[in-house]
C-alpha cells in the first residue's frame, strides 16, 4: 500500500540508518534507474542497485522501512525547462536573429550559424545549471511503503470472500 497521494515510478529504497532529519538509504533496482545516464556510464553501479545515499527524512521513516524517494516538483520542472524547452527556444530565436542579420547584411548562411551557436551556448548554460541543481538538491523520502494486511484478519467477510482470500494464503 502506498503512502497518501504518492505516484508510481519513483525510486524505492530501504532505510539503513536514521540521523535526525536525514536517513541513509540503499537504492533498490528499478527501470528508471537503469535509464539514468550515471548508471549507463557505470558511475553508480549496474542499474543503480545497491547505491547508498543520504536523503532527507521528513516522514520519519525508521530502519528497515521500504521508502519512496523523489525530488520536489519545482526541481523537476526546472530541469525539464533547462533540458528541453530552453535549447529549442534559443535555437529558434537565434536562427531568426541570424536570418534578419543575413538579410540586412547580404551574407548568406548566418541563420544556420547563429542558430547552431545559440543552441551550443544554451546547452552549455543548461548543463552548468543542471550540475548546480544536482549539487544543491537532495532526494527526500516521499512515502513509506507498508506491507498489505494479512488476509486472515478480514473480520465480517462472507464465507465466499473468506474462501477466495484463503486461496492467496497458499
């Protein structure tokens, strides 16, 4: 069962230790971790599984708890804007500026050169900003996963329901 209002697709981990408002967590293997650039480059181990990291613990998870890990929405939005939106906008704006300069000066090909230059500059800027965000941001525990209740504890279930649920206990 998921903690209140949690999304699927987040990383999960197991709490090893807790220290005040923080916790040390070992990351469980997941598909999104396999697709991460650091995992593909072999920086954090195969698929990220077994990676130990310090995270914020605002929910008070305890040792042995399986937890959901994530970043806040503001960080996600900033990274998406820096990665996808900004380079495309700069590409079009610089290509348009290059086209106007090309028309007024009579030199052909400035639109492509200006667009490419603007794209390269925006990518360098985006990479630097993302690195700063990466250093300044820390994962936090967004939910604590609980074990589902035992099927035998359903008091008041009809005989048919009890037979159905008993099939899962085998």
